[in-house]
C-alpha cells in the first residue's frame, strides 16, 4: 500500500506558539491532521508533523513523504545514521537538537518504506500550501483557547 503524506510546520516567533499540519492520501481518499503547542520552534513542528502522520498509519506502508523542510529531509536521509553512531552527537560533538523527536521519528520510519521528498515552501504547491494552512489554523485555534494574561500594574 502506497501513501502520500504532505507535512508542514509553522511558528509565530521562533520559539513561540507553533503548529503542524499533515495530509495523508491513499486511493483517492484524504485525511488531514493538525495540532499546536504554546511554546516551540519551527523545526520541532516540522518533525512533529511527520511523526503524527506516520503514527496514523496502522500497518507497514510504502510512503512518499513531502516536506518543505530540508532539516527534516536531510536529517532523515543524510545525518541520522551518523548521529546514532555518535550517541546522538553532531559532528561538533554537541548534543543533537530535538533528539527526542528525531529518535521517535527514527523508530516510526523504521516501520515503513519511506521516500523523502523536498518541495519548495510557499511556492504554490497545493498540498504544501494546504499543510501550511492547517499548521497556521492550529496556531490560531490554540491562541483562542489560551488563557488571556493581562499585565496589570498597580
């Protein structure tokens, strides 16, 4: 079974409130997903979008995953093996940023056969634009549910 997945992450400030969006397609059917966190980074939202989409798959699949994040694509296709060999350290011997998410994504990716595709963001790619809109909707919905904090001076 082949699944197409389109993912995107967004952040209002970096760090700041962030959202992620994903579109899953199979046999002409489509499922959309989105979520948000009150304090995060754009890169964490990019990774979270892929994680949440892969978690939605209930059996081994052939996946074509499309992202506008070179961080996500290169991390999975170029950097991950070396990070694991070095005990989650980068080439500068520093701890890999977002290692918790990379480890989760690595575990999920191992269950599937994934081809990682990069698409240029904000370039009129319909699915990327839709995933971006989902991520931003999630941020807006989060803002509507967050408690209002007033800075009142006495």
